[in-house]
C-alpha cells in the first residue's frame, strides 16, 4: 500500500506555506508511476504557489518494489541523517526484520526472502538503488567501482555533500554522475564501460572491502569515509 498525507511545507525561497502529498510509504508494484517519478526526479517535487520555484522536501519513506524480480525494500532517510548512519542502519534492519524477517508472520517471511533491505540518505541514493535493482546489478560491486574511480580518475569534484552515483545504464555503458546531494545538481556526468564493473565484481582482491561495504544495510562507500556520530536507538 502507498501511504500519503497532505502536508504543509514552507517554500525555502519565499516562505509561503504549500500543501502537498507527503508519501511515507510506496508500493511500487501497485504504483509503478511513483517509481518512474523517483527516477525522473519529479517525485514529491512541489512548485511554490507564490514564487513558482521548485523545491523538494527530503525523503522520509519506506519503499517496496517486489515485482519484476526487483526485490527491493528501502528505508529512505533525509540526507542529514547520514551523519549517524550506523544507528540508522540498525533501526532500518529492525524495521525490516519486524515486517519481513524473524519477527513477521510466515507469509511475510516468504516475501522477505526475495527482498534486499537497504537504507539510503537523500534522493540521489534512493534513485540509484532503484536503478541497480532494475538493472540487476550488485550494489556492493558498484561501490567498489566508485572507489576505483575515486582513486584513479583525475579531477573528481570531491567535496563534502557531493556524491558519486550511477544514473543510468545504456547497453554496455554506465552513466555516472557527481551529484550535490542537497540540490541534486549534477556537477559532472561521465560514461564508464560496463566491463570495468564486471571485472571488479569478480576480483578477489576486493573481497575485504566488499565485506566492509555490505556489513549492514547501508551499502555505500560513504560508510568507509564517514565516522558515524552516535545518537542512540531510533524509533521509526
Ligand atoms: Zn516560494
């Protein structure tokens, strides 16, 4: 079921209060249009009734995409929450376990076996996980590729709040982008051969880093670089 409630949000440009539908939960099997909107960047985008400027509240939702072999369960959190990703991933895992794991009814557990649980921070990250599911890629392997790009590609626009994301896959080419997470502005977009991903995915030399990357449901190279601040148990 997709759950939304009419919410008021203040325009960051002129301060006008705008009403819009805030989604707390999305079932992409029943509402594939919402999945498409996340990919296109139109999801929960609000045009201010006063100044006509676009804005987009940060994600805070649960996303389920079971059909078409996508098998993805996501807890999408605001970008600022990445600062305490360790507590966040524990909370997300607990939420998943209660809904589809050991704490759930048998029928739900059967569904849970087909699901990959992830927590993401910001719009660029949730969008990327959906692309990965649709393209049937291994997200930990993709993060290894990003580390390779970070180490070897000259001129990366590395700065706080700028993230490297897979944007799309076209045949043998991955379209990658350095994205400013708070605005989703693309600072640099480039192409990468799929062969690099295929090669790294099976390379034993990456095994140790692969284990670190997938030690919890926050599968993102940021977990190797951001020392998480503790905030204690989170009730979601
Ligand atoms: Zn406005």
